[in-house]
DNA sequence: TAAAAGAACTTTGAATTTCAAAGTTAAAAC
DNA sequence: GTTTTAACTTTGAAATTCAAAGTTCTTTTA
C-alpha cells in the first residue's frame, strides 16, 4: 500500500519551487525577471531553484534574444506537469481523506 | 501590494507539517501514533515537527490516559485552521491566476 | 574602442533546517 | 525491581537555503 504522503513530492516542498511550478502550470512560458518579481527572490536564489527543477527535468530552459536583450524563458515539461498535478492531487487527497 | 506568495506560509512548506495540518483539518483530534503511521516518520522527527506547529500556536497538545496507557492527542487551533486555510487558498490562487 | 551596464547566472560560505539515533521520563506490567 | 511502552528530548551530522559577491556574455555609452 502506498503511503498517504508518497505522492507529496519533496521537490515541491519549497515555496519558491512551488511558485515556479504553479506559474508554469498556467503560463506556457515565463521569463527570469517575471519569476523574480512574482516570487520576490534574489536572482541567485531564483537561479538555483530553477536549476533544481531543471535537474529533475520538470522544466526546460530556453535562451534567446528579444531585440538586443538576452532573455531566458522557462517551460514546464510534460513530466513536470504530470508530477506537479499528482502532487496537487495528493495534497487534495491528503486533506480530504486523512482519517 | 501583497506578494503573490505572501500567504504561502513557510511553516507549511514541509511535507510532514503539511501532513499534520491536513490531518488535523479533517479530524478533530489525532494521536501521536496515528500521525506517526500516516506520515511514516520516526517518533523523534514527528515530535519535533509537532513542536514547531505548537510553537506557532497552530496546534494544541493534550495528554491523557486511555485505560492504563498514556495517549497524546493534537488539535488544530482556530489560528491554525485559519492560517492553513489561507495557505491553501493562496496556493489555489497562485495556481489559478499567476499571470 | 574602451568602459560601463544589464541579464542571467555560478560560486561561496554561513545560517538554518532536517534527520535518525540514542538517551530520557514516567507509568504499567511482569 | 526490572522491563516495556509511549512520547518525547537531545545530539550531532548532513542537507538545504540564502544573500552577496563574482562571472560571462553582450550591448550600450563615452
């Protein structure tokens, strides 16, 4: 039997990573500065949480230029979306039926 | 203006504390061993997460005897319930409207 | 064309958090 | 009076998180 919290993914335990994933669930792609302002973190801190999600293959990174400015955008992978959805479902389940 | 993640409470960032609160949202009171088996943690570890929630005044602890056995139960406080509810609402909000 | 600036990191090191394991306490059972 | 059970507390090491400073690459400005 699987545990009541086995689908609560450790990767999403942190509010910043949770925030990044949430944003990427509803936006096809979001760039670095948008995430930075939404989540109110320093750039270094944000970068390392992004890296953690990339390492887990939950997001992908795309670098381009917009006009003359470098611009990095992020997207949730299919795996990322599925895993995050399971996380949310598990959360919901946990809250509803923990008896 | 409040941040998109300002109601995402740091206290609930951890899966075990999240689990404890979730269980206490739907059960008036739950005892130590029940939590321990639901959350699959060692007793020391569980005790320290419980303590963190008690320190924040999100739960209360009640010690009694059931028959001859000591039994400790936990309840979410009103503050705990409200704060957790806000956390969940913020989460939902974050996922829905982060654009 | 040399210096400054902006974007998006990477590195560093310290602070904080988490964990299991071992030790503790108090009552109960033997 | 020794052992057991419940529920911790303590300890110390490992892991995580963070801001700040440094880096790289490109563009802008002088």
